[in-house]
């Protein structure tokens, strides 16, 4: 494998990685309690929290895949991200007040208050399983891209990202996670803007010619009206945008935990609004990068090697066409995208393991120093396990033509598990009549329906979340009414 990276590029990348570790060391001085480690003392600036939420959602996979999809097809998937503000409004009006009404650390504490300890344990366990799979995939896929541009073994890339993220997350807790996310977002966005400028500069006629070529070849198309459920049609993407985004914003500890790090509900609303509105200009930016790549290779087809897949086009361009130094910055942006997702997962997993399992079901009598030490050890263990799983995945899939199937399978599993879990939260927020027996039935029925849909119907993957949420909600409500239980008023729970 040829190494296209220059010494200056490596220097930029190493400086970036070193600065992340330095931030972890700086904030480690403040981490003297679980309140600080998990929630930043509930006193984090709302604007930093909002940027952190955005960064957590924008992984390196997205950073690479959005320009690739725009290069290969058009802007139809941009509609999917435009649903974020609608989801933000729903969460602010209904979910946020319900969560903030209780001084909780984990969102799954809400499930116990509404239903039972067993439902809380189910929600927390489902979250941990999904996040461990996410850590492995988020480590593996960017490492595969970095292998192609640096020539270093995938296993090395995985270990570097896994070890560094684990190290600074252990040191600084949620505070370092939020502030490194802010830095990483700046790198991500500035890298994409710089890439767009440099691509357009290499097309005769500049941005006007890029727009002309894109328009002539249908690259700016936003809507499809194919009646097939499996196609990227407008109404399916709009529905998918709302329900799929509702899953993390309403039920994923990596995001919901951020709502608890602000001092007031007003600040929590502000951080949510900021995070969802950033999505729109960033989506336009990344899709425009993809269209610009299409225009560049339309004008210079000889520069694109045959067989380069669409989700590799952006990294391919970075290392072959970008000036020395700029390549290092953009590869650092890919690292930033991966690390901003990984640190959030690790900190949230440790929060859930300590709060929802150890303190709730094993021992509530230990002092806070013990719980803080336990949280750090869990972070180390989960970081190591996720890294090992990612290396195992890499060795199984390297050279396998079906390697993309791993990501598709993981997305499907997340839809099956995450949709049902989000459905439980919807039941808890929107009705007081459901009980734990109904919720158990709703989760089971939702999983059965989604498995049937996946293996028997050619539905678009973006329908999984909507199906899971609606089926879980309806089944939980119907079963609860059929099998009523004596239940405390919501205000007493």
C-alpha cells in the first residue's frame, strides 16, 4: 500500500492527537466526584453542550459518507437531516420537561419511575449493547479509510484511536468529552469548508461551473416520488427523518445525558436548539463537497482510479489532490469525527453501568470516590473491549467484498432495538395508562414485527425506527389497557 502522507501531514495529525490528550489531562484536575465525571457538575455552558450533541451525531462515517453519497447520487438524503429541527421541537416540548422534572443522571431512571426496575434494566442493557457495537463499527470503518490513505495497518489505526479516546475520557469525564467535541467540530467544519474551496479552485470556472455541472447531471435533486417503499422517495425520508432522529434525541444516553449537564431547563432547550439547527448548514456543506467532487472528476476523469467506491472518493481526493499539510488537516478531521462519537459512547456507558446497574442493583452504600474509580475502570474496560471487537471485525472483513454488509446489518439491529426502546419512552411520556406488563409485550411485538419486515419485506431501512416506535407504543398501550395494574400517579413516581 503506497503511503501518500507527507511528514508535515503526520506532524499536523500528531499535534491534533496530542492536544486531545492534553485537554484530558487539564480537565482531570476537576474530576473529583461522579457528579463532575458524569454531568460536568450540571454547570456546562449551553452552547458548548449543543455543539457536543451535534459532534456526537456527526461521526467520521457520516463525514465520509455524505460527500460520497452526493457524489454517487444526488441531494435527496439531505431531506433526512432537515427533520432534525422538528425532532428538537418535539423533545423540547414533551421529553425534556419529563426528564428534567427529576434530578436524574441516567435517562433510564425515568423508565423505573414510570414502569419498573426491570424496564429500567432492559433499557440500560439495550443501550450498552448498541453502543458496544457502535464503538466497534465507528473504530473500524474510519480506520479502513485511513489505511487506504496512510498505508498503515488497520489494526494500528484502530488501536491508536481506541487507546487515545479511552485515555482522555478516563482523565476528564464528560467535561473533556464536551470540550474536545467543540474542538473537533471546529476541525470538522473548517476542514470541510477548506476542502470545498480547494475543490472548486481546481475546476475551471470555479463554483459557478461546479453548480452548472451538478445541475446538468441532476446532482441537486431533492425529491423522488417512486412508489417503491425501498427507494429514497421524499415522504419516506421525511417520515424517517423524524422517527429515526427521535430515537437518539429521546432515548440515547449519549445525547440525553448532555441535557442534564446544563444548570437550567432553559439552557437545556438552548443547547438542543443549537444542536439541531447546526445540522442544516452542515448538511448543505457536506453535500456540496460531494457535488464538487463529482464536478472535479467530471472535468478530470483520468484522475479517478477505476473501482474507487463512492464512500472512498473524498479520502481518495484528500491524499492525492490536496496540498501537503491540508491533507493532514483533513485526515485529522476524520479522526475528529470518529473520536467525537467514541468519547461520548465510553462516558455514557460508564454512567449507565455505575448508575443503572451497580448503584441500583448491587450496592448503594459505597462512597462517591469508589463510584468515581469504578466509572473510570469501566471506561478503560469498555474502551479495550470495543477496540478488540473492532480489530476482530477488521480481520474478518478485510478483503471481503461484503464488508459493507456489516454496517448495514448493524444499522438494522440498531433500528430493531432502538425503535422499540424509543417506543417505551414515548409510552412513558405521552400516556399515564401504560404499565410494565404492557411495555414488555410492546417490546416483544415490536421486535417480532421489525425482524419480519427486515427479512420479508423490501422496506427502506429508514422505516425501521418509525415502525419500531409506533408498534411498541400501540402494543404497549393496548396490552396495558387489557391487563390493568394499580399504578401510582405520575407525580408520585
